[in-house]
C-alpha cells in the first residue's frame, strides 16, 4: 500500500467553496482502480490549509491509473483552480 500526501493551500476565502467542490470530486477518486481510502483534514492553525491523504494499492494506481485517466480531467476542473501555490504531492510506504 502507498500513501499519497498532498498539502493543499487554498486561495484565501475559498475554503468553503473548495470543501463543496471536494464533495463532488471525492466520488471520482473513490471510483478509481487501486483506490483504498482517503482523508481530507483542515488545518487548525491556518484556515485555508488542508492535507489530503490517499491510500492506493500501488504508486502506479495513482500516477498512471488516476492521473492519466479521463476522470482526472474532471477532478482537475473541480479542484485545481483553488490551489495557490499548486500542491506538492509525495508518496510514502
């Protein structure tokens, strides 16, 4: 199992809109092959900061199966405009 960790900095004042968009986007990620589970956590100290933790069976399930899918294009359109700066994503085992 691989843990994807993304620190998400959301544009100031856009947290509520981001959370609403994520409710739609999570349907996409949960349907992907190799997806196991995820958690979205809001930072206590910084109002517009989150971490996204996603468990995948393999790194290829995330990097190829998800990121190169047509579903990822919808994910991008729902969420990527909220990020400032764009998140760094790392994988852990």
